[in-house]
């Protein structure tokens, strides 16, 4: 079993920055992929960024150049640095890890608004 705790969301003005964190505990030794997803009201959940255990990262086209995913393997934490935020980035953000199966965080609200 893997437990995930997300933090760092909130309200920010357009053009601002936020950093999300997702700390994993439990059976962390078998974690391979750590991803961030988001779900806006009325829309399907979508992949934002992911980080493989190899160190490779991937991003949705909508966030390339603005968001950066990183992973601290000692702290078993994945981060999402979000810069140049836009109102369309408003969503509930979810951390997902794969450790034999998918585990999801509880979700954290990010609101980009004046």
C-alpha cells in the first residue's frame, strides 16, 4: 500500500507561480512512475506531467515550458513547479503513482484568477 499526501495548492493571480508537492509513504520501494493529473469542472481528468524512475519526464502540450516536474527519491516526493499560470490551469490536481497498481492522492485545488 502507498499513501499520498498532496500540498501546495491555492489561489494565485494569472502569471503567478505555485509549487505542488506529493509525499509518498508505505511501500515506496516499488514505485516506478509518479505523475500529476488535473481535472477542471466539467472536463475529464488529464495528464499534466510525469516522471519515470529512470529520470525521464513528459508533459502535456498545454504546460510545456511553464511546468516542471521533479522527484526527490530520498524523500519519496514528487513536485510540480507551475509558472506563468493561466486561468485555464484552474483545476483539482491529483498525484498518481504506480507501485504494482495505481495509487491516487486526494486532490488539491489550484485556482488562477484575479
